[in-house]
C-alpha cells in the first residue's frame, strides 16, 4: 500500500531537465539531450528523461525503466562531483 | 564596431554565465500567476521549450536557485518572459509574486536544455500535440507563439488541464490563437469546477481523453507533455499505448523544487 510519504516522494520526482543548468555549468555544454546507457538494464535514455530526485543533499538521477541509479551529483563550495558509475556510456556530439 | 586585423572574432555569449537581468514588465495572468518580462544583457537567444535558472541571494550570502520555463518565443529576442505560479510556502515564487517590481534586477542563467525543445524550422509541417497541466503550459506557450510568429499552418492541438476556469493561464491569448484558423485547436479540461454551460472536459487527463484529442493528428504527431509528475506519467503512458514511437514523446516534469 502506498503511504502518504510515498506519495510525497513520488510527487517530488522531477527529471533530468531540472539539473540542466548545473550540468551545463559543469560540462560547458547542454547535457539534457545527450543519450546514455543504463549500466543495469541497458536502456538508452537522454539525460532529460532520467528521473531526478532533488530533495536530498545531492541529486540522484535514476533510469526511467529499471529505477536503478545512473548518475549522482553533489555540489560543494569549490566543485561539482558527478558519479556516473551507473551509466555504461554517455555520448556527446563533437561541436 | 571595427575589428583590427588579426583580432579574434566576437565570441558568442555563453548560455551558462549568470547575468543580471532587469524586470521591465509584470502582468497578472491568473489570481496566482504572473508573467515577468526580463531584459537580459547579451542574451544568446533561445529555443522554444528551454528554461532559465533564477538565483536569489540574501545579504548574508544564502542563495537559492529555481528553474523557470521561458514563455516568450525566440523571435522576441532578449525580452525574455517567464511565467511564475505562486506556491504557498515556497522560497522563491512568493518573493517574485509579492516583492519584485518593475526595475528590479534578478540573476539569471540560460537558456538551458536541449531535450524539451521544438524548432519550427526543422519540422514545419509535422503535426504537433501538446499536453499541459497548470503552469506546465508555459514552455508549450513558447512553442505556440513560435509557431504563430512563423506563420505555420501545421495541425496542432493543446490539451490543457486546470483546476478551475479562472486558473487557465494565457486563456484569452490561447483562444485568440485558436480562432485564427491556422490549424491550431485548444482543448481544455477543468478538474475541480466548471462554469455554467461548460461543454468541455471536466476530469483529470486519462487514456481516453488523450486518445480522443490526439485522434485527428494521427500517430505520427510530435508530442510534448509538461506538468506535474502524475499528469506527465499518465499522458506519456497513454501516448505510448496508442502506438506513438518513444522518440516522438518528450516530457518535462515540474514539482516542489520549482516553487
């Protein structure tokens, strides 16, 4: 049975578009339209399609199909730490 | 301006730098929603569907950032319009609603996003199906303004959900666009109350509604869905079940961080 807390967490789920500004400022280019492969289930999604859990000390991006963690992002005063160990690959076009 | 021989060409302004924008106009859209026009220096230009980050900083250095979709079409250039719904208990939207006046300056970064974007020049004749809930209509409005500004006549439909009739953002502008006879149709659904004589939908968006509104456009339509997470899930799942290819369905969820 879904609890009220579950509902609130579900309501709080955003998508990768929500961290587009943070990623663009870190990587120097838009990242929301780049595809990546989930290392857990092999689904290819664009960053903008990943589920974003932003109400935490960092941001967690999960696969929309298997719900496993694909990317974690933590900001500190001096750096942005991106753990992409849940992605088998990310493909960026040459500019 | 003249360039000396051998000097570097002017560089394109970066979309990711923070800029100080001035508020040039504030307009009431509904009792809880206002549109703010910002004059942004060195605006690099944007595409319909993109957003900006807005940063407020207190005197003690505490700062908060929120993302807001751009409502204005790219053709309006550096007069960037944002439409913001006041969320009770929020940190940013009540400030924008109650404190900010014309002439104030705000820090913005953008445009941001390349996923939830529609450019009329790439698919000028393709059918367009837009589904929005509440202030999820904002990036969809940028697409419709962009479409109208370019004189497109491709079939286009907006299915828009709101609680009450008075909560429909841009209602008069949307009705004027729909009356222009250029192939755009507006379909409203009101989920909490309906005015007397209402003949439109009066329930939350569901599979059957999506199927009925999409039907004249066919299953090759390009779809953009923006709203609260629950609405986005229902509409995107319905579109997938109706046989639309996944690469034609683009979604954007907004929620409590957008307050």
